[in-house]
């Protein structure tokens, strides 16, 4: 495979570590290729995807804020995307596009990695964007009993595509949730450089036993620091990011990658960006 081109499509990508992750994957798989960042404004999204169809690009990851809006410009959707309602991976093949959601698989693999038992549990999801949708359906597939989804605009969020066991709540009602299991941040609140912000205060966090933040920069957000101080198990989103990247490469190159490679690459990336 000669000089394949891949990339990340989004709005503000300055702090993305996706190129570092994919460069490591390509090196370990002996694939000649490069991974680039494509920052575009929303009004250029449709034209950009059309242009990519006729370019040499093989695949794209999609990040904030286009995981949902890009759907209408994709020719074919995978089964998980049809259920979830968001994409984060595009395959370009024979002048056509196919959309996938590797976040869904990446989050599930992260739950397995940390031995987080979901069956019969209750979870609160902070946020209603594309990443939140992938997380909700991963939890559903793992046998979650009840999901609450916090939204700044609960009325608008209720019009979205959510499974029956998911209940949309305003942030004003979160302190009323007691004896909960997982609280999962799917918002950008607390991400570098705004590291002094948290999507939930300690009065809410204390009612849970484990906290997951999809943010990986910083390594421990204020949200996770508060969670640990309150005695919760706490995990950031780096493993999910690495896992979904590996699965994206499987799709783009039509190959199967040993899942042990995810653990190896995760440790290498963690060392590179945190130490």
C-alpha cells in the first residue's frame, strides 16, 4: 500500500493527537501512509466531502462539531450508524462514501479494558452530541438497566433519536439522582486549555461509583480529580481514542488487526503525550 492518505475532519484541531496515534498504527502495520488534519468551517462541509471523493484520500475520522451534521452527505451508512445517528469515520471507495461509528466500538473496548461491569447498572451521560450517542448505544449493548442523559436544552434533546431506556434531564435535576453507578462526560467541558472547568459539581459526582471522561487532555480533568477525591474509580478517554483509531484503520484498509495491538499502542501513546 503506497502513500495512503487519511485524516481528521473537524473545526478546531490544533490540540488533536490523532496524527500521533495513526502514525504509530501505520508504522506497526508497515503501511506507507500519512494522516493529516483538515480544519473546515461548517458551510464548507458538503463541498469538502464532495472534493474528498475525487481525491486520493482513503479515509477520514470526523470530530466535533460534524459527527451528526456530516451524516446527510454520506452515500451509505453502516448498521451501527443507522442506530446511533452519528458518524466518526468515513471510507472513500470507488467515488462513494460510507459512514461508520468506531467510537461505539472504542468505548465498548474501553469498558472491557478496565473491567467495568455495565449489566443491570445505571448511568448518567453528560452531553447529547455525537460522542454521547455512541456511548449510549455501547452501554445499551452491554446490558445497562437505565440511562439518564443531561442536556442544557432538554426540550430539544428529547426530539433526538434515543433508546426507550434513556431519559433526558435538565442539569437542574441531576442532584436528585441517587445511588447511581456511572457518570460519563461526553462534553468538551474541562478540556485543555479550559482545565479549571467541570461539567458537574461534587454534589452530583458523589452519588456515583465510577466516572469516565472522554477527554484525554489533560490526563486528569477537574471532573476526574473531583471524582477520585470523592472515592470514585476514574478513567479518561485515551484508550477509547486509540481503540477507535485502530478500528478505523481496519475499515480503511480492509484488514483485521490483533486487538492486543490496541494495548501496545495505548501504552506507547500515553508515554509520548503524558511523560
